[in-house]
C-alpha cells in the first residue's frame, strides 16, 4: 500500500480558512436539482484559478475539470452539487433562506439538507492540492461536479458524450457525508447503496358535493386506503432478513373542504438491494394501486408514471480493498468501518463506473459532533433517531474538521492509483 505522501497535503492548512468560507457560502446559497447555475459557476472559476482544464454545461449544469501530471492512471473524483426543497431550521448564522421555483412551477424553500455543499468544498480542496503539488503524483484526475444526484444527474452527464469527451477512468471514487461522528469513514465491497425507483400515481374518482359522498367516487378515501395498504408491502411481502423501503412522501387532492375532487395524486419511493427484490416491489406497488382503485369502483384505471429509477450502487471488491487499506494506513483501523450490509439510501454515482467500464468505490463519512454519540454502538444500534439525518431541516454538518477530513479521504483514496514518482 502506498501511503498518502506528505507532499500531496502541502498547503492544506493554508487552504482550510478559504475552504470553510466557501462551505458557508455554498450552504447559504443552495440550488435545486438541475438548477445549480451559481454553484457550477463558482466551481468552474475556482478550477480555472487552480490551473485545471474546465468544461461547463455537461449534462446540464455539470462541470468537469481535467488535470494531468505525466503518464499514469486516470482517476475520476465526483462531488454532487444539488440541494433539496426543504426549509432550513438549523438556526446557523449561514443558514439558507432561499426559495426557488421547482419543476412544477411551485415556489419552494431550498436547503443543503444532504451535505452536497460539503462534497463540493472537499473536492475543490482536493483539486487545489493536486494542482499545487503535481510533483507528488502522476497520472490524470477527472474532477466531476455532478448536478441532480438521485434525479438523473449522472445519467445526464454520461449521455452528454462523457466517454468521448473526457479521459476514460481506471477507477471512479466518490463520498457522502452521513449523520455519524466525525472521524469515522465507512464502506463495503459489493452492494453499498440501494436501488431507487420513484413513481407518480394519479387515482381517478368522480367529484361531487361533500355533503353527498354517495353520489361521488371519493379519490381521497381511495388514496388513503392505497397509502395504508402500501405499508404492508415491506411488512408482509419482504422476508425479515431482507432490506427494502416503500415510502409515500407526498399526497395531494382537492381544493376545498366541501368539494370531493375528481383525482388524487401521490408519489412513491422504493428502495431495494437486489434486482429480484426491485422487480417484486415494483409489481407489488402496481398491484395494490390497481386493486384499491377497483375496490373503490374508480371510473378509470389509475395512472402510474415513472419519475426516475436507477440500480444498486456496487463497489468493486478489489478497488474497495485498496481504498480501505489506504484509509486504515492514513487514519487508523478503528476509524474505518466495514459496513455489514447495504445502506437503504441510493446514489446514481454508480452510473459512471458501469457506463465507462471502470471499477467504482463509494464511501460515507461522519460529519457530526462525536459527543452526540456517547454510549452508542453504531453497528449494533444504528444512528439514534433523535440525531438529524440527511434530508432533515435540522441536518447540520460541523464544518471543522469535517471539511479537512473530506479532503484527506479523497486524496487518500486516490493515492494508490496516483503513485508517487520514483526518484
């Protein structure tokens, strides 16, 4: 194992104040998926200042930087840039107060509730050190700043002739902050993140007066019954030793309390860890939606539309072992967790490796105060429910030393491929 060369970290202390300022700026100015215009411009400007060759507008708002230091392997490093339609409640001095128009034309609050501002900051920190310390490595680095993680951002970049326009990687690396204690980094070989499928469902009823429901077919009741029945998919159709999630996170119907509407709309998000489970869950959701419509005497078949979907994220076994060994060498064995099972969250990062024919490694790292986890066995007990998780309006990574650690993780993971030059 090649240890992380000290020369590659030269200047990190000097970079940190500016990186922390950048993090706070990005956090205060979040942008929704496919709208990351300001963030992309900031990234492109900083990469150019560092000396990278920069391409903007890849797959929409994506940014790709290329830096070469002699012959050698090609390493792809990815950070995602988008934020979420969440109203921030952290109370931080740099908390977001932004709103934006979403894809349906609604004005929504916007927050970096998933830590992508951390990812952008860490990768820009790593690119700064790679540019400043070219004598410490050789090869080519492809720095990818991706829009719309989980909303087809990676497929959009790949579809925009990524393979033809940029060097083909020998390995693809990416990381994600997690609601765990700072200083811990976790990964596993094989499946690490679940597949994700999102569906939009429209149920058709027959509208009428709220005082005469017998003269109508109430889609609100139909939707309520459907949502409750969907809760039985995991509880009664998934074995206890398997992992799956079916979540209904939005439900809309009607305009007034005394008018039964014609339709009800809801969305379903499905997470699965095997191809067979994915197929079963999709079939089960469709079966229940259609059965409840039939049971309610709906005048029309329900409409089920695919919003997006992508497969499980799979870590290459050999490349993962290499990254884990690098982490243990740099941070200590007790700081590196081998996850016992896949996470229920999902990622479209794996699209890069799958499409480009390169091994991928994805890991998570803690971003919260370790004091909040006193007495907690994370592997046995999991993250306590009172700890704000990703997508929570209270999710607030602690910038120091999270940003510094994120930079070190990226460089440590890349080092085995970017072998130091031999004298």
